[in-house]
C-alpha cells in the first residue's frame, strides 16, 4: 500500500512532452512560471505536514488582492501546457489523468512525490489512488468533514478552505509516502456554481449529513450578502494537491499548481465524476452477482448464512464477520455461525445490549471508527480471545416487517476504517440478505410441510393398505367369474344397468377391473394385472363412508363412462383416442377420492385446511381429489401407468387433471356456451375433443338422474342427507346455510324438479344432440321429473309442501320423518304406488 519516496527518480529527471503523458514538449529540469491566479480557479496557501509526523504548520494568510510578487519566476512555456492539455484530453480515465498531472507537477517542482486527493462531497471522503505515476493496489478512502474547513476571507467569498488536518489525513499521508519528507497540501476550488444552482442543491441536500450541509447555508448566505450582487457564485473544494517540500517552496509551488489547474481542472473533475458513476455501476453489478449466489443457497439455511458472511467480508474488505438472527419469541439475537464456521456453542445477545443489540433495536447502521472509544463496545471478548478489534461496521438485515438479523464486520483491511462506500454497500447488501434469509426460512417451512405431507400420505396409504389375499382373490374372480358375476355381466354394458344394485364390494371391484379388460386398456398400455387389482382396491378404500360421495358413487360414474365408450364405440369411431379413453375411465373412478361430504363453498367459508391449500386456485375439493389420485398412481404397488412413455405419462396426467376439475359444476357452467356449439361432425377439430370429454365426465357424474325412479329417490335421499348435515354444521358456527341445505326449509321435490329442469336436462340435451342414439336419456329425465311433481302435489295437498316450509315428505308415513333422515323413502314410494 505505501509508496516509498526514496524509490522516486532523481529530482533532475527530465520529463518528455508530447502525447505520452509527460509534462511538456522538450526535456526540462524545471519550468519556472509566475502567473496570476485564474478567475475560474482559486487557491489558498499550503498546509505543511512535517516529515516527522508531528506538528502541522498552517500556511500564510490568504492574499487579499492579486497574486503575491514572484520576482524571478518565468512564465511556463505555453507549448508545455498545450502538450499537457492535449495529452489529458485524449482520455477520461481518472487514473491516467492523475498520473500525467502528477508527473507534470513533479517535473516542475523537482519534488520526490506528487499526488492528488479528490474530495467526494456526497460521501464526505477524500480519495487517494495514484502517487506520481504509480497506481495503488487498493485505493484509500478517508473521512473529510466540516471540521477540516473554515470560512475564507471576505474578498473572495469562498465558503471553505483548508484549516487543519485530522489524524486520519495525517496517517494516510504517512502511510502512502512515509515521513522522510514534509508534505505541502494545497486546496483547489472547483468550478463556480451560480447562486440559483447553489441554493437549489443546498435545499435538496438538507436531509443528509454531508459536508455541504454543515454550516454550509450560513457561509453561503454570508458570502452572498457580502457580494451584494445578482449572479454571485459559490465554490467547493474539488481536490487537494500534496507535494513533498518545505515552507520555502510554498509560493513557487503555488504558482505551478495555479498555472496547471487553470486549464485541466474541469476535465479532471468530470473524470472523477465518471469514475464514481462507474464505481456505483460496478457495485450494483457485484451486488446482483452476490444476490444470485445467495439465492442459490436458500435450500440450506446454514450454508446461506456462511455465504452471507463470506460475501459481506469480501464486499467490505473486512477481517471478520458475525451474523445474528433475531429470535422473535425472546427478542434475542442468536448466532450459531461465527466468521463462517459453526460455533461450538450458540451465542445469544439480549435486545439492546452491545453494538449488535443496539442496531437490532434501532434498525440503524452503525459505523464505529475506533471500537475501544465507543461506549457500547465490550473489551472483554478481545481480552479473552486475543483478537484486536479496531473498527466495526454493524448493519441491520430487514424484511418488510422489520429487523430479522444483524451483521457485524470487524477491522477494515487496507484502510483505517470502514468508509461511506462500505456503508452504501452494506445497506444495499442487507436488502439482498433479508430477501435470501426470508426465502430460506420459508423454504425450510415448505420442506417441513412437504415432509409432513409425505408422511401423512404414507400413513394414509398404510391404512389403505390392501392385503395380498384381497388382490389375489380379485384377480382370480376376474379370470374365473362365478355365476353371480356372469349374470350381472350380461347387462353390465347397458345404460340402464344400475351399479348401486350390486351391493357387494368385492363384486364391484371385480366388475371395475373388467372395464379395463373390456376396453383393451390392459394390453394396450401394458398394465400389470396385479397393479391393476391393487389400484382398484386402493381407490375403493380411498373413499370415505359418506352418505353420497362414496365408492358406490365412483363405481356408478365409472360404469357410465364405460357404457358410453362401449355402446357409442367412441374409440373405434375415432371420436376420442385410446389415451383419452384410458384417462377418462381413471378420472371417473378417482374424481371424488377422499370427499368429506361438504361442498367447496363450505370449505372456503370456513377456511378449512383444504381451502388454505387450494382456495387460490379454485375447485378446492376437485384439486384434493386429483392430488389423492396422483398419490395412488405414484405408489409403486399400484402404478398402472408404468407402461407409458414419458410423453404418454404427461399426456395422461394432463387429461386426468382436466377431467377431474371438470366435475366441478362451476366449471361446467363456465364452458356451457361452448358445449352447446358442439356438433358431431366437428368433434375432432381443435379443442372440441377436450370439450366433449368435459361434457361426458359431467354426464357421468349426474348419471343417477337417468336411472329408474327407485334409484333417483334413493340418490336424492343420500344427497340431501349430506346437504342437511352441512347445513347443521353451518348453523352451529353461527352461519346461515343455503335454503337447499336447511332441513327445516328445503322442499326436496321442488329442489329436484328445479335441478332436473335447469341442470340435468340441458346437459343431456347436448349429449343427445351429438349422439342421437342416447335420446332415451331425455325420456327418462322427463319421467322422473313427473314423478317428483306428483310427490310435490301430494305433499302440498297434505300441507307439507313448500308452502308449509317442510321438505316434501308425507308426515303420516310410519318410519319416515320430515327431515329426510329416513332410509326407505316410504313417503315417496306411497305416491308411486
């Protein structure tokens, strides 16, 4: 870092001119020039830093008028100045400009070293980058604040000139050039700013603690009053020029500096501004790269925290870093990682205690330049560890709600202390840290939730576990059907077959498996028979024992899907593909898996666990059914999709998702206008196949309404048993249930008539329009509606209809009450009799 003045070339070195970056045209040992101070660039006498590092001499008072007499000094050769300016104008690189100006002044003054110290007013810092023509490995930034300046003399109106140097500045000079020589320091005031511009900039900067703010307004006002003119100007110190020399050389050096900076100051200041802009841009790019690396580690919180500390140390060039997270339960700061390593013991700091506790409590960055002089610093840690803490930069890490942690950097490397640039980096870095840590914490919670979900699924499958004896029995029964199965199978393909009449669970499983064989899915998709049997048995066990949404409903829906494909020959005619038919049948079996007997609206209204999981996507129940179906299909013992290629598997799951979600009547009504436009001759065009599948799965879900009157009555009882149970739950919660779910208000015959008229018939009319051979469905619907009308009329005659607020059941019936909780539906069968 340090620059040794003894290594400088001899003071008689000749500096060549031209475009190479020297001081002038021909060789010269010294150029004497005595020129008046430029109106555009003003200066003051130098401050001397003695070589012994001790006292600092102030310069002579500033001149009150024109330049002092410089008898014996010859003006600079104009060619030298022109060559210098030509050389400087070829670049905007501030490092190259400093090198050329340093060498030019070094040649004029025969000084061992020359360097410039640009002043960064926005951050109250001085900057050293180049000594003579040597670029420092690491630039040096140090604090320059208002205590280093005083008011100028009245005649020039300057707000600030150099008055004294703080310890930092003296130490920096000694560090970079040693103490062999005295150092003369000259202040160079920047280009003049109009009164209007100065007032504007001062007003806009009033919220920051910068050099321009401290006593700046008072100096401005005084200067403007003394000028007493419109258009008065205001100047700031642009840079310091540091040259090795003694007091006898001050005046001579002063004129060399004035003559040089009269021409090059504006270009140099612009170059410094460009350098700072590039530094900020590079800093942003570095931070984005850091954010990318941090976000790549959110899967492991410990690894992320170590990454945060490593990145923080590199960005701010710190020796050590500590990171604490806030325990929201106790309010303490907790750290398990110190300087990138796992701590043997967890460290806890009380809120408000120490430097880290203070930053966590206030949420403000703290830059401590001398740790041992700060009241919050605890020396005991250094004494016990032997580590010497010189300075500290401590900053909060926040999310949108507040502080979630604190990072503490110790000991600035290659510098005296952490500077404004480090503070800017830390502030920006803390934002990325906060985002990364919050994502890591959320990711950890998600991982736990996924683990719990996986365990619950394993537990569910364990309790749904199918004994091998059941699987073997089902396979044997399918291969060698008994008489009962044969008798049922004769009419099994017909639309008027009623699956609810089967009654026996084992027999229903065997018939379900035969559907896959009859449609040739087992051979086409290479389904292992053992897995098929286990799949059907697991699906059966996956349905709860609810009044309506149970296995028998799934079996009935799957049978109607099977009947449509068999009787209408949908696959053979090319209306749907075999993959679509395969997915259609699976969806029919799985479409209500694990149904709890409550509606989507109830799930959402009560914020149930399923609603919290799926409500943002809609169709809460249906998405849960899909999830359960995929869970069974992914189980190794029931993977009936094993024979599919990757493309086929994705296609099948895609159809499965669409079909199960289509069983939500809300989705059906949403696409109803498009369904009504379907025509038999255009079924294979565009999205018509998918629309047809959605229509057919809805018809399958509602197929009970095209069965015999006896079945229709029974199903109505089951449906309203679920509805009324949900209504009772809503009443217990203080909610007002829908009329159809209120057992004291619902009139079942009226509701059924409305349902048949507004939902069932319009839906099946579309199916009949496409497939005229299903026209009998409409006749059955009309017949069942007439039966409901007779029940309604009889109930009205007995005073138990909608007018009386009852549910349509006949009160005199033995064993049947008006709450539709009976099982034999005597009140309805009497009417039919």
